[in-house]
């Protein structure tokens, strides 16, 4: 192979380079993957929900100004008195001045009001320093919003619409009802501001999540009526998009974040219901925007890592040469000794680690070879003498053959009888050994099943203990919740008391405190609803604590039962272990007997077979004696040649 032909420094260098490169790539990609997962998780669970709430707060702050101004206009005592008196035209300058002030305070493009005093219903629209009005009726296409609003019985609403006084441009109209009613029980005044859609879209477009993320306001039907892109506003409908049903059903007030294919690419889609606008705030952030930043960081890290790897390899290459230098010097000394056959040479090296130890071992090996060759020289001389003795021994072997042959035949007959007897004993012992093996297998299976049952019950006991601990934690959290409810109840009682005091002060103020009295009444109702809700929550927590206590008691009973069963099973396991140990001794004895008898049979058969071979070999002894003489002569010649080969070494 090509690898085997490379020098050791080159192999070490390339091997280290491959290892370093593999570790570098693995670490960079693993770190990038973990960073990507962490950043996507933070975006989905923390950053995107926080951004949605921030956008909602910003939008709500802008709309609260318009809502407050519209409410103030609808509840204005002077305006209500003017409508009750039949909207006299001589007071129009004061009305125009009032509407101009409201327009300036809320930043609306126009201000409107309807007078509904049962005699006639008029629509007044103030825009560009000019007040226009006309009589309203159900047949007019621009007046449908008013009669639909009366049917809804809402205090206020936001409506996308146009009118003939403001042009064909779509605007957001804030419709607010006065609390004063006419003789038909309808609001005497419906007033509010007309907010420019372009300004709202521009404000929405300023809210960006990342570089390409955007937010939009969507009706429950799925129509995006406020979008950063004016071309999409009023035209884009997301009801057919994937997961749109989940997004448009999230009216709980909680943030819903989904990850899906959206408009041809994977995005995080967030949904948050805005009750005051009766719309959803939908946010979308492309996933690849986050991944692109991570990929860029990954390539930068890979480039820096590659540069560091090249620097490290540049340092590693000469270091491998330096580390291998003692081994290369030792190789040259071995090559010299191989060519000269000088066994008196001592290998030398300055290395005191593995290579130094290798040189010492080689010196010992050469010394042993030198000693062995010296002994071989002495052995060759003794071999000459032994060859002469072998020739005389061959003659003696031929004479003793006949006597040996008769003895072997007698022994062979006796061994035949012994073989038959031992064979019968071996068969019985093997049968007993097989039954012992079966018993051993059954015993092992019983121990295994008992151990499995013990481990299962022990694990169940641990799980019950863990469940009891978590149940105690649940009860503690319930106590914490009850404490918080007590605090909320106290706050609501204080709020109710403050609202009552505010109502008393407003009553003292007379006409000027009427608006403040309305606010105080709303605050008092809110405090009462809070007290009612906290009472319901406390009832639920009490039920939860009662059920938790019952579960904890039942788990304690089950835990005691499992502990008793576990103790009994432990005793059974110990007794079975003692019985298994004793039965194992019996099984081992049976197995040993079977093996011993089988070995005895084998040995007897082997002896019988060897006796037969011995008889046959006896016939060949004569021929071998002649061959021994010839071999003795050849042995002398081989000893001479060996002496010549050994003398080539310098010992």
C-alpha cells in the first residue's frame, strides 16, 4: 500500500493533520449547531413574544390618545347641550373651535360627530379648517356604519371606512358613544376622530423584528387592513395560509408563536390579540435570517481555525523530524551490524525513553545470539561423538524388537476388554451430565426473572418517592398562590374604597366632577370584579390542594405496599441464590464426572490405538536402524557445514 511506503515522519505528520482537521471541523459545526438551536429557541420563546408585546404597547399608546380624545368629545357637556337644543347654527363657531382643539390634541386628519336627537340625525365632519354636515338616513351608502354601530351597543369601535367629506381614502374612524341617551334609548352623540391609514401603516412599519421581520394588523376574518406595504393593506388575506386557523383563534391575550412554511419560506409567525382594536397583531420573522448570521460566523470560525491549523502543521512537521531522529540513527546502526555480522557491536542512542529502551533490548538480544552461537559451536563437537554411539544403538534395537513385539500383542488383548467396559460407563455419565446442564439452564432463567422482577419493583418504588416529592412541591406552590391572592384581594378592597371616596368628591364637585364620577364608578366595578375573580381562584386552589392531599396519601399507601413486596422479594432472591449455589455444586460434580469418564474412555481408546501403532512400528524398526546408520553419517556432514556458518559471525 502507498501508506506503508511513506516514511515514519510523513505518516506521523499526515496522521496528526487528519486528526486535527477532523476535530476542528467537528467542534466548529457542533458549536454552530448548538448556537443556532439556542438562538432560534430564544427568538421563539423570549425575543419574539417580547417584541410583540412591545409593538402592542406602542400601538395601544398611539390609539389611546385617539380614544381618549374621541371619548372627551362625545361626553363634552357643551356639545351635548348644543345637540339637545337642536344644534342652533349661531353656535357653530364654538363647535368648530371645540372640534379643532380635539383634532390637534389627537393628531387626527379629521373630526366627526353625529347628533341623534330623534328630530333628525345629522353628520358633522370637520377637516382642513372647514365644517360640513348633512342629514343621515338608512338609504345613504356612507351612513350604514352609524346604524350598524347603534345595533352593536358598544361603547366604542374602530372602523375602516371612507366618507364623501374626506375623499375616497380609507381611514380608521374611532366611533365613541355618549352616555347621554335620546328618547329612543340611543346615544345622543357618536363622535370621534378619523386617523390616516398611511400614518398608521408608517407607524407599524417602524416596528421591525430583525432585518426582514415585519408586523401587521389583521381582522378576525384574516384580512390585513394595516400593513407596512401599502399595496398589501386591505388586499392581503392570510386565512388560507398554513396554520392561519390557529393564529386567528388565539383571542386569549397570550402570545402564540409558530414555526411554519409561510409565503414560500420557513418563518416564525407570532399572533397576539388586541381587544381594543378588535384585531390580531401578526409578526413574521424568516428563520434563514437567523441561520444566515450563524452560517457567516461558522465560515469565519472555520477560516480562522484553518489558519491556526496551517500554523500548527508548519510547526508540527519539523518537530516530527526531530522526534524521529533517534529512531533513524538506530536504524542506521542496525543496517551496519546486519552487513558486517559483528555481534560485538553495541547500539548507542541519546534517547532515554522508548527508543533508548529499544536500543538496550536490541543489545541484550545480540548478546544472547552471540552466546547461543558459542554454545552451538560446542554442541557440534559433541554431536560427532553421539553419531558414533547411535550406530551401535541401532544394532541393539533390532535384537530387542522380537521380545517387545510379543509383549505388545498381549497388552492389546487386555486393553480391548477394558475399552468396552469404560465405553458403557461413559455413556451413562454423559446422560447424567446432559440432565445437569438442563437443570442449570432452568435455574439461571429463574434467577434472571426474579432479578428482573426485583429491579422493576425497586424502580417503581423510586418513581413513587419522586412523585411524592413533586406533589409536596405542588402543595407549596398552592400556598404561594393563596398568599398572592390575599395581596390582590387587599389591593382590590383598597381600590374599591378609593373609588368610593373619589365618587363622593366628584359629587361634591357637581357638574365639573361628573366625568370623574364616571371613572370612579368604572374603577369600583373593576375592583368588585377583581374580588369576585380572586374568590373563584381561591376556591379552585382549595379544590386542587384537597385532591393533591388525597393523591399524596394514596401514593404513601402504595409506597408502603411496594416496600413490603420488595422486602419479600429480596428474601426470596437470597434463598434462591443459596439454593442455586448448592445445585450448581451438584451440577458441576455431574459435569465433572461426565467429562472424567469421557476423558478416561478417550485415554483408553488412545492407549489401544497406540499399542496397535506400536505393533506396526516395530516392523519398521529394522529398516529404521539401517537408516539410522546412514543418518549418522549425514549428521556428521551437517555438523561440519554448521560449524562453517557459525564461524562467519564475530562473537
